[in-house]
C-alpha cells in the first residue's frame, strides 16, 4: 500500500488548471493541499488500485493526528524531499530542521525522527547498498535507501 501511495501521492496535481511550481505542495496553504489530495484520491480510485491506496493519498493532507501511519509517512517524506531540494547547500539539514519544527502540528514526530535515523545511517561515510558501495554521503531522497519511493 505504502509504495503505491508514495508513487501516486501527487497525482491530484494532474487535475489542476494551474500547475504547482516545481510540484512543491508542502508550501501550499493547508486547504489547497487538502483539495489536491482529494483530487488525487479520486484519480487513484479510477485506476483499479486497491481503494486503501486512494484513502492514503486523500489523507496525506489531514492533520497528522488524524492520519493513518502510511499517510503520515508519505507526507513527511514528500515534504522532506521538496524542502531539501529547495534548501540550497544546507538543504537536507535545513529540511529536517523544518520538519522537526513542524511536529507540533503538520508532521508526525515519530515519522520525522524515523526519517532522521534513516538519513543519519545513510550519510555516515561509505555504505554498502544493493551490492555496491556508496562513495559519497547520501543527503536526500534522490539517493533513496532501499524500499524508499520518491519522485523528482
């Protein structure tokens, strides 16, 4: 479920007349995020994918206390990816700090901290992954850990 929802999390943007600049929904007002999530859920429901995937896509813009775990994960990873891409040289660290500051309302604290643990494991020097060594620190989801799905 989580993988499909992660792959389809931004599909609601296809229904917009005016595209979101760089596809960055994390910076939009909550009501607009919610509208795009609902549009996305409607599109997903038409694909024949398990309806639970549509529910995750729809719920990603809900307050984190009301979201199922999969929607919390999609929201945090999406926001991290968008914020780290926009953050310049300090992008990944700045993005993580912004997510931590947002745990009071927008982002689930347990998911943000789980992301921080994954990122810290994957930025400590050379790592073996999938039969190959990472020679440079991994600082963003553009170099995803095994099992992580992202866009961009």
